[in-house]
């Protein structure tokens, strides 16, 4: 099944430009150095229907959806419960009004608990407000089958926190990770496309840096790799020129075809 990945955002939790910063990347005229909070959508056809699966709904989701012309969301998969990955949930409201049912949100138990707390007004059964987001929390399983496509949860480590990435078809999306448990490598074999966290050059306690991410690429051996969750330490053009020919810097709005 042919599909397309759209990078809604390729930046870190503070975004780029970062507030209060006047470094060369934050003041760059290269549009690829402007990075919204990290998220992707996966677009494909299911019979006569166009499907859009969102991975994470960060605080920039409204802006990202307008930029990319997203008119509906069929499901959301959550990697973890940090603010830069969940705070756009309420912006699903107008899209959920167009759905015949509730938009399913797939999350592990820790993320589900945070979503219920932060968006209590959305999930409270006693709140009868008719214009709250029409969404429904569902347990994230090892395999989530959506409209003919299989999304496999890939356990990751984000510092001391357990997060998940996703394998779908010949692609994998591993944001917000500092390490990959050994058992997860078996889920990452024979990839055409690997997308993974590469925050900056220097080490970070909860994110993979450029050097470590290149080592992960060498170990996993995908046909191509793209780095995301990029801070203002890395300029797009400069860093891209340093990378092997099959490794690239992602940027907002980038679209990559894949097979599901």
C-alpha cells in the first residue's frame, strides 16, 4: 500500500527559533531552520477513502494542520505524555465535529492517565458541553491495526522514561529517545526509512545526539534515515553537508513516500 509521511514539525520542545535566542540558527533565513514541535502524519488510501493517522498532537498542531491542508484525522497515536506531544489535543475539536464517530486516541497507560488529567473537561462524563472534542481514548497495543495498515509499537528509552516509537510498513518513527532497548532492534529490521531523534551535537540526558544517532543508523542499516526533534544547535544546511549520503536532516513540510 502506498503512503506518504508528512513532517508536521521537526523541532524540539522549545521550537526553533527558540524564544529569547539570537543564535545563527534562530535568526537563519533558511526556512528549513524554522522548526515547529515534533509530529508527523501518515497519509494513505483505504479503498475510496483518504486516511490520515497522526503521531502526536503537539502545541503547534493547529498551525501545522492549516499549513498542510489537513481536513480530517482518522486516529492519533501517542509516543508519550510530554507537553510538546499532547497539548494540541484540543485543536482536534473542529476536525472531530466532521467525523461520524469519535476520533480514537491510542496511548499507553501512563500517557492515558496524563491526558485524562490535563484534558479533564474533554474526557469527563459529567461534562455535557456539546462542543468538546469528540475523541475516545484506547489502549495502545503492540500492534495497532488501522484501516489496513499495521502500526507496531517500538519500546524506547527517553532518559529514565519509557516511550514508544512506531514501525509502519517499511518505515519507523523514533522521536524522543536517548537509547533503544536491545529487544527493540528486532522490530527495526529491513527498513527503507528510519526517522529518529538527533537533538544536538553534545550529549543530552534524555535525547540522542548527532553522534549517537549516526551509530544507531549504522546498527539498524536502513536504506535512508532522517533526523528529527532538532534543537537550534544544528543548522540544516551545515549539518546536512556533514552527513553520509543516505542520512538527512528532516524539515517541516517534508514529504516522503513509503510502503505500508
